[in-house]
C-alpha cells in the first residue's frame, strides 16, 4: 500500500526591529533589566546554596512558587515587570542547568556551569505568550502592536516607537526585548511563516569559504567580506585607549564602554548586512549550493591553528592573529546559517560536504598534494600539471563532493577532459594527461611537440 505524505512547509523565523524608547521609557527599561539581572543571579545563588545545604537540587517549580513572595519583598522594583518575564528567567536558568548536566553526562571536559551575569551579559527579557498577531484581543501576553504602529509593552509608560523595516509574517509565538549596548530591539519569534519558493534556475554552485576571499565560487568569482574601514579601525583604537584611561566603575568608564560597543556594533551591522545580501544573491541564482561542513572544518583547523599560534606567539602577533581567526570562524558560521534558512524558505538545497583535503586535492586528477602552505595561492599539480587558483581548486572539489558534475566547470576553466599540457622543458616534450572524467581513468602520455594536438 502506498502512502502519500504531504508535508506543508512552514518555517520559524525571527524578526528583529529597532526600538526608540523616550527618556522615561529608557529609564524604566534600564531598571527592569537591572532587576531582572539581579533576580537571575539571586536564583542561581539560591540553587547553589540549596544544593550545598540540602545535598539536592531545587527545580523550576519550587523556585517559581516563591514569585509572589518576591514581588512582596520588592514591590517597587517588580511593579513594572510582567510576571511571565520573571517566570521566563527562572525557566531560562532551569534550561541552563539541564544543559549543564547533559554535558556532564556526555563526559565533556568543560561542561560550563551556569554563570552569574554581569550587566553586559544580561541582554534580553522574554514575553513568552504574546498574541499571535500582536493584537490586544485577549488582552494578555504583555506586548501589543497598536493601530498607530507603536508598541505597548507591559510595564512601560506610554507606547514605544518601532522601526518596522520589514513586514512580520506567520504567527508570533514570543517576543524578546533585547539590549545591545545602549540600543534596544524587539525580536519576534514567528511560526508558520509561509515559504516562498523561487523559480528554478537549473544552476548549481560549489563555494569555498576562505580567509583571503570570504567566498570563492567554482566559476572563479570571489566575494570579499567587507573589512572595517581604516577610519573605523582608527576610531576603535582611539576608543580603546580612552576606555583604558578611565577609572574602573566610574560613570565615564561606562560611557566610554558604550561608545566602544556602539562602534563595534556599527561594524558588525555592516558585515551582517553584507552577508544577507550575498546569501540572497546566491539563493536567487542557484538551485543547489554546496558548502563545506563547518563542524568538520573548524575541528580540522584546530590542529593547524595550534601550529600557527605557536608561530604567531614567537613572532609576537599572537593576540591579533588568534582574534582574526576566531572572527572568521564566526563569520563563516553566521553566513552558512543565513544561507541555510534562506534556502529553506526559498526551496533551495544547501549541501554540506566533508571539507577534508579539498584544498590539497587536484580538481582535475584527484591527486592529493602532501604539503600546501597557506601562502601558496596557486595550486600546482605535480601529477597532471595544472596550475589553478588555490581557492578555485577547492571550490570545484567541494562542488564535486556535493554530487554535482564538474566536467563543464573544468572545461570552462580550460582544464576539462584531456587538456592538461605541461611543458617538460628539459626533455623538450609535452606531458599530456588524459583524464576521462566519466570513468575516472587517467592516461599520461609523453609526446613530441611536433605532434598535432587536435581536441
Ligand atoms: Zn592533477
């Protein structure tokens, strides 16, 4: 018997919008964040103490049962805080604990005990049950979008100005108010966002994610991650200096820190925007996109990193180089995440492949080079003699691993079937490799230059 299963594709998506609180709203928000941070730390402290005293843990249910008491203890501080927001903090802590125990069970060396949070680390509060269309029909949930497009947030005086730069889709499940530096955002987690399928292009691509070019496509096109402008770098250095001169705990230090956060945020926004645009471009252009599996790539590069770090340490550039590498790891991860969710909603395929040896392997004859220093920008194959840009070679290999044909790609680069000619000058003879891509057979022939090569 046959069963036909129809899968309705619907997605989850988060929509972020900038908030523009006025002075009073900002002060209220700050005091809400401040109490929530304090509350989180107290709840963590309680868990630790409870365990030390009674030899057993205290769970979410017990902790949340004290909420009415806490509200009585801190009537002023909690007056503007939605009860569900406090519950959510306890749930969040509960989850952090569960994750911690899960990691211990797995035998991880650094299971990461839940940490106390400083002001800078406490970044969001959660409204878990907003109405799916943000209306006030049931009058609950704590967040309502008014007819004038302003946002009512439970506990805040008046209504908040929002920059709705894109339409909300699907059903809103929950809302977060996020603090980044001195800026506020609202993030709506939506479900059942309809997928919008893009028309097929019958085109596919393999891409290499690298350090020199952020992306190299198998047709040789490269995309460079925007680098912070020189002026931005100078500004960062200046702000860093300024911060270092301020006294710890002083108001001026706080101000300098905020300035620095804003400057970093600005650069991060430029990069994020660039990644969105580049991912959109790829998704629009190609049905199938093959990328490296970053889990393996990062794992692999750990070894290399260790070696390079030792060199950098000796050269005195350790701090800068390690920082740069971590940034590129994060950037690749962010980019592939964007690509993946955009692909999902557009009906495109992202194929992740094992990146091992994609740089060292020859895209023409599959010969694997023993050593390939990072500084070698051109891949030269000793077996078949081709010379090709290092990242392009990797991109073609990645494409091949994704199960896509590479013959036409190789031909486009003048490498295809039986085109590798190498001048073996001492012998004044040509070494010709005929590589049948269909059967993977390779024939290497020595021929006299006089022979007419008709392909
Ligand atoms: Zn080769």
